[in-house]
């Protein structure tokens, strides 16, 4: 078996195995669970390289992980000293240590409970994202560090503090009481939303990693829609939002260009199956009276899956942004609204409104102003684009902005000056 295939198995099975072992032996032993699973994959790489891949590699991994978990807890006497009290059952002297149950039903329940445990309000949001990537998505420390443009030491320290919080707060792997689920679900959905955005709007140039982040966020969202208590309208709205955005992933990054902007994308590269799936979940999200920010963003994303540039499209998008600002105001939403305002009411109106935002440290703000001034005042547009380029943090962003400057330079003397 090729190493890449083992890596794919690791991404798919790591989180399942860690969740099952942690559920059985206690969340305070999550580090042990991760070590056991990592050792299992290490043994797989060594054994399969010599003996060849077994007919059912997943079953092989489960058997070895069971054996390693049982051996570890027996040898370290962890079960009698630490695990038994967490199980809250009367222990008998001759009781056998229970072995992990890797049935599909138990895996799904364990992952769902792990998701709520990681998103516990006692854990800081930044730490929740790191834990989710490691424990729920199976990403390695190197991958997490790259996703956050950080280093391994920083990520390891962050994960250590988060795991310590799981222990000190005595957080258990269990679904919250029914009356607490709606509020706790908000935290869970927020982390999934942030995970998806980390991939879709990522600063890393690793396109495989970007796509994997999005796919894992979508998998977690689908996990929630499969459980009666968490299959709520806002859950389906978030899944719809992710499907619509993900449908254009290949069109955004199919050439040597770092990012292909919406107006330049080839609709033939949009994933129609994902668009249909998004429409399915958008329909499911219409149950009930709640309109969350995910509902509004999903509707906006849906319109962006329709290439035709009609007045109806941009008028509805502008209306949706107006609603979104009332539900969940943020400078980025206000900034995105400006483009819709431009499409509906023209550049002059949009410029007047945009300049009121005064987002002086945001390079997207100056990109927008550059776009709005592009047809009416090319010289002023270049000034704004150059400001945006100076604020941009990554080479791909600077490259996109420089291309805009270059296109305007031939018609404007100011554009020919060296920065």
C-alpha cells in the first residue's frame, strides 16, 4: 500500500478511533487515545510495507487499536485508578476491562459527543478549532501549523492547554440535556463554520490542505444532520452554505493562479452535484420560523452559483445582506454588501457608502475601492490598489492585486511609477 493511501485512511479513521476510545475510557485520557491510534497507524505502515495490505485494512486497524488500548490500560493500571470512577459503575474485583466498540452506530455517537465536548464553552475558541482539527478531523500537527500559518511548538502548546482544560473542567463525552442543546449547538456550528472558512479563505498555498479542511467541516455538519436532536434548521442552513461554496472550489483554483475571482470563473467547472445537495439542505432549513445568519449566507451563496448577471439576482443579494447586518453585524459583511450595492445602484452610491466604513487596516477594503473607482477614476483606483497590496499578508493576495494595477497602468501615468 502506498503511503498516501495510509494517509487517507488516517484522515478517515483517526477521529473515529480516538472518539470511541475516549468515550469508553474517559475524555481525560484523550491524549492516551491519540497515542494508541497513532501507534496503530505506525504499526500498519511497518507491517503492510512488509506483508502487504490486508483485505480489510479498516478492520485490521480496529483490531490492533483494541489490542493496544487494552494492553495499555492493563499495563499502566490506568483502568482501576482513573477510568473506573469515570464510568460510574460498581466495579467488581474480577471485572474485565471493556474493549472498544467500533460499530458504525457507536462511532457516530462517539464522534457527535466528542464534537460537543470539544466545543464546550469552558474551552477557548482558538483551542476548540485546534482540537477539532486534531481529534475530529485527524490532521497532523504539521498540517494544523500550516493551516494556521504557525509552528509546531505553538500548536502543541495550544493543544496541551485544551486537553488540560478537558480534565480540569471534568468535561464528559455526552450530549447536553435536551433543553441545553440549542445554545450549545450554536457553539458547535460556529466552530464548523470557522473550520470551513479556514479552508475556503485560507492563506496557505497548499490546495490539498485547503480542500481537506472544507471537506472535514462538511462531514461534521452532515454528522449533525443525521441526529434527531441536532438536525435543526440552522444546521441544515450551514450545510447548504458549505455545499454552495464548495461547489466552486475547483473553479477558484484550477490553474496556476492562486485564486480565480468569481467574475473570471468558468461555470463549467462548478460541481452541479454539490449545488443540488446545497439546494436540498437549503429546503430542509426552511422548517420552522428561525432565520439564522447561516440561512441568509446560504441564500447569498446560492445566488453565486447562478452565473447570469440579472437585476433580480443582485437586488435579492443586497436585500439579504441588509438582513444579515441586522442579524449579525461585522465589518466584513458590511464590506461585502458594498459590491452588491454597486451592482444595484452604481459605483457612485457604493463609493459614498464604502468610504464611510473607513476600514483603514483591511486590504479588502482598498481592493473594493479600487474596483469601484476603476471605471470612473483609474488613477485613484491604482492608489487604492497599491494601498491594498501594501496591506496584503500573503504572496498570492499581492499577486492578484498587482495584476489589477498592471491592467490599469497602461492608461494612467501614475500607474507607471515604481512603488
